[in-house]
C-alpha cells in the first residue's frame, strides 16, 4: 500500500470560490499538499490572505494565508495542478500548463467534451482514464488535462449510473440550484430572495444534456461512445446556499420494481470505494426513506459533502419512475470531485 505520500500541488484560480474550496478540502489531505497558488494579475505578488476574501466557514490554513500568489503561468508550479479557473480564461491557461508537462485536474468546462479528455466521476467511469494514453498524441501535450463535470450534471449522473442496468432510455430533470454555484458575489440578493430564477446562463441545460451522456458512455477507440439516453433539462436558481437538487423522471425499458431501484442505488460502489480513496464516501448514493428528504439544509454535507442523497421514489405516469436527488455543488460538484479524480490517478499510477 502507498505510504503517506506528500505530493505537492498547485491551485489555479486559487482566490475564487472553487479555489477556496480546494484549499479547505486539501488542508488535512493525507497525500496532497498545497505548495503553489496561481490567480489573475490583480492578485499576483500579494499574500493569499490579502488577495482573497475568504468566504468559507472552515479556517483558512496559516501556511496558505501567507503564501504569495503567482501569475497563472507554468514555470515554478508543481506537476499536479487543480484548476478552479473561470471558463473565460481556463482554455488558454490550462493548455499552457498541459503543454509544459503538468497534469491539470480541472473543474472548468473548456475541455470536458474533447474526445480524448476524460470527463470523470470515478465511481461511474473510472475506465475513462484510459483516454489519457491517446491524449498526448492527439493534442501534442507533454502533460494532460482531466476534467470533472458541471456541478448539476454530477448529481444527475450519479443518480442515473446505477439505473443503466435497467435499460435507461429517457430522463427529464428540473434543477433547483444553489447560489454558491454562481460564484461570489453571485446573484444579487434582491433578485434571489423569495424568488426562483428560471434560467442559468453559460449553457447550463446543454451541459447537463451533453455531459451526462459522455459520463455514462462506454470507452471506444480514443473517444467515448455516448450513452443513448434521451435527456431534457430545465435549470433554475433558488435561494439555497449550498446543494443542487434535481427533480428527475426516468424511463427504464426493464420496468424494475421500486425495491430493485432502491437496492441499485444503495448497493452502488465504484473504484474509489474499492481503493479506499481518502475523499471517497463509503456509499456514494444513499436512498433516504423519509417522505420529505433529501433537503439541502439537512443532507448536503453528508460524508463531507461527497455523497449524493436520493429520495421520494414513486411511479411516474409519463415515464416509469420519478425521484429527487441532491448533491453538494462546490464539494462533490466541483473541488471534491477534482480531488477524488487526482486521488484515483495517484492510485492508478498515473501521477
């Protein structure tokens, strides 16, 4: 087994909301140690505590607070980089790091749909890591880029993955997404308080509809063959701090019993559980039997925010079943997802 490795890591977009979540989640990590911070020119040369307004309830670790923020360019950075960059700048910067030989584990959307870039949820599609072998040849990078999905996509894909065995053919989802998904300061309070906003910009609905099919797909030659499920998504923003909820209907050609569906969720395990990865929840999908669950306020932080909770399974007059799923959008849906991806790469000998 691996001894307590100390692998230096860097964080791109370190001052932003996802960057801060990376710092919080890596504070006591058994393998990874934050050694380098990169951000925009505005922050460059400042101590992190001066460059960033710390927004999380977790204490900012002293050793990170005093670190000087670098320009987001390769050079002095460690080999393993986590990216929480905004998609407006991520494309160029991440490619620069990959060209220079870095392994970039990214939360940004820019490369998710590239044929040779794995779009990973380690419990669902760990075998998609094999795409990395083709990536350097196709892209001409010395290093590599690995991505995690959009924060709402992750909740849906984790709830659907255990149902593939029943002939999953159609899905409809309406999301109720937390304001932390909009970054800081995010949505003005006058717009969100006591309100539901029926639109999220940046192609949110399209991301859910395209990314989910790639994640649930099978490994082909140098690309993923998308899962054939038909998907329809409506995304809304609601006055919740953390946690994206989805109201989901599914069509299953095998018409399983409700007990079989619940058992599929509760027994679902993947490579992270097999390997005992540090960030892996013991049971990635948990079915809650109470009639009024899951709820963000009560369930979002389960197992450190890495578990997706599901509830309210019932028959659907239009499809076969309908249910509610919930996941933590900045942990399982962003920083925690990327860290789990890096842990998997480490254990599979790819770092």
